């Protein structure tokens, strides 16, 4: 990840593979401590002293954003922290990333219950009910975990659309061939693309490349390119093998050229 440091702001949502059955995150925080994130855009984290859940602040054109990265299956205390962040930044448009939220059918469900995801069916619905729906500045939710792509749109408490996207390519050849999502924001649209820097190829089917309309912004219509690379699905072997590290470096060099 050092190729991105001090070049591209980023945050990470810990997955079920990054936490122990007892929901310990010591190993995750060993490799992604708070200290590696610049204070210029890193807003804060929870719990104190750990990077389990975090948020970042950035601005593009005339629009201010807050992006919150939640730990897998957040518990009640985590949701309360996130609510406070959203309320304290109610003047900013909000994006939430979380490792597990939608399944491949667009249902709010994850197949590995943990933490707050205690039910077997609709076990991430509570995240929508308690955090996303009541906070009208949330307009985008990004997730992985389930193997595939999906999307759904639902109105929040103010009747505004909330786009919820799933993207996870880990079951494809070579652990996913480096496929990732690129989102480009303009004042009235979000342009979604799926790209592999490893293959230098775009996937262009209907659920891989599309446009989401009516982003909640009143600023002038100047296109702003904001590239959000989803680091929700970090494959551990990339970090523990020399070959994997070399692949990652090549991926990021190509990604950094996209902006």
C-alpha cells in the first residue's frame, strides 16, 4: 500500500478475514495502524486507538464529502459512533463502505454471521434501518464479501435515493485478476466502471459499467474525477508472498495512472 501513501487518500473496511472469531483486530491494526494515515484527511476512528472503523473527509469541486469505513458486521456501539460522525458532518454528502452488506441477489444479507449480523436472513438489514435510512446525507453504500456484482436503490427518510453496490471478484482466475471498481463523480451523475490493471481491460456488461443519476449536489456542473478504489477485499496472500507483493505494486502503479 506504500505506493498510495501520501498520493491517494484511502481507507480500509476490515473483513471477516481480518478479525478473529472473538472479533479481535490486533493483526489488522498491526499492518494498518492509525499512524499510517495523514491527519489532513483522516477524520477519526473507533474504538479509540484502533483503525477498526474510520472516516475520512475530502472535497471535490463545490461538494464536501465524508466517507465512513465500517468493520464487518458492526455492533451497536460502532453504529452509534457512525451516527455521531454523520450527524456532526450533516453538511457533507456521505458514503459508507462495509465489507458485507448485499448478497448477489441484492438482498441485505451476509453468509457469515458475526457481531451485529445475528440472524440468518436479512442479517444486515439493521445497518440500513439504524444507520443509513435515518441519515439523509448518505447517498452511496459500497460492499464486497459476496462473490459477484449487485445493485439496489432505495429511498432514505428524506426520499432521496441511496445507491447500494456490491463488487467482489475474488473467485475469478488468479484470485480476481485485479478487478476493481472505479467511480467518477460529476455534479449530477456517478460513472461506474470495472477495470483490471493486471489485464489492462474494462468489463462492460450491464452490471459492471453503468451511470447512476441525480447525485445530491447543487454545485456547478463541472465534472470532477474522484477515483475511489475499493480496498474492501484484500487477499492475504498478496501480503505474505513475494510474488503477491510484486503483483500489487504493478496494480497500484497502473491504478494511479487512471486519474
